[in-house]
């Protein structure tokens, strides 16, 4: 059987890829996709822990938590993409370096 | 199970790297859909049928399509400008530092010695439904409200504002 730590390391790698792309990329849509990737990486560790916890006392709260994370991620996706479309309509650009109105 | 884990992990990792590094946005979105599918397979591998299928439905079916639609609606916005060298270096360093911290935490904890168990067929989906509607019924209602509010807000945000001429026409009518 595969140790739990393999899944957790895979989750850590995916999360780090997301963090790196979030910081390096300049396009809002790519940044948005890296956020989704990070959320999925966290979901993976929740499911791995749910499996681990299930052996001990037959609990599966991890899976229920993943369900809630998914709903929040779906809400975030809808609002985020609506903001991106509205931004593109007014600014004609999606480069984060040119959308710095709230920067000090 | 080990072979399937390795295959799914490789698929997910390569798709994630492709999604974050391809030059064309639409290719990034499609690679991201592949990564979501691989993660759904890993969830099924871990015995989480409900979450794995929800992953396929919500992420591959809805979020990826939503991203593709957003890309198509913002055509001509391809930011092909290369990131500055400083930004790329500092981003990579921060990502590596995050990975080092996470890997250290995982490898030094007692969890790393535990093995996952084989999947046994069970009526786990039914148990999840019962738990959601008994123990977690208040969070469920709250999150339903949140989702409704977010979707209405998204529609209002993305609503095309009427041009002044059209608005005057509506007023005089």
C-alpha cells in the first residue's frame, strides 16, 4: 500500500507549483488557475487524511470538509471570473501590472 | 494500487506543470482540466467515491469550462510579456521554500509511516449524506446561501452595463 506521506508530498508539490505560478505569472486568468490548483492540492491532503483517519475510528470528516471547500471554490470561481470579465471590459487588459489602482 | 498511484501522480504533476507554463492560455486551461481529472482519479484511488465524482463534475465539468469561457470572452488579452527576471527568481525561491517547509513537516511527523488502506466497497455516499444533513446541517445551509449570493453577485458583476444612449431611450419610452 502507498504510504500517506506520498500523497501529502504530491499535494505539497502541487501546492508549490501553484504558489510559484501565482507569484511569477502576470496574467490574471493564469493566476486564477494557480489558485484553483492550490485549492485542489489542499483537497488532496484532506482526502489522504480522511483515508488515514478512516482506519483508526471510521471517521470521514475529511471528505465532508472537501465538499465544503469545493462549494467555496465554485463560488470563488464564479465571482472571480465575473470580475475578470468586468475588468477586461473596462480596462482592455488582463496584465496585473497595469491593474494597480489599489496599490499604494 | 501502487502502479495506479504512480501513473496518476505523474499525469497530475505533468498536467499541472504544463498548465502553469504553457504560453497559450487556452492550452493552460485544457492542461488544468487534465490535472483536475488526474486528481479525481487519485481521490477514487483513496476510496473517496463521493469526492472523486464531485471533483469530476464540479472541476472538470464546471470550473474548467468556466475558465475556458472567460478566456474566450477576453480574447486579445494574451499577456505574452515575459515576467521580469527578479520576479521569476523570487517566485521560484518562495515556491521552493514553501515546498521545503511542507515536505519537512510531512516527513518528520508520525503520519509518514502510516499506509493507506485498500478500498472496500461500502455505502459511504449514504453515510456522507446522512452526516451532512444531521451533524453538518447548519454549515450546509450557510454554504447554500453563500453559493446563491455568489452566483447572483457574479451575474450582476458580469452584466453588460447599458450604454448611455440605450438608457436614455429606455427612459423616454
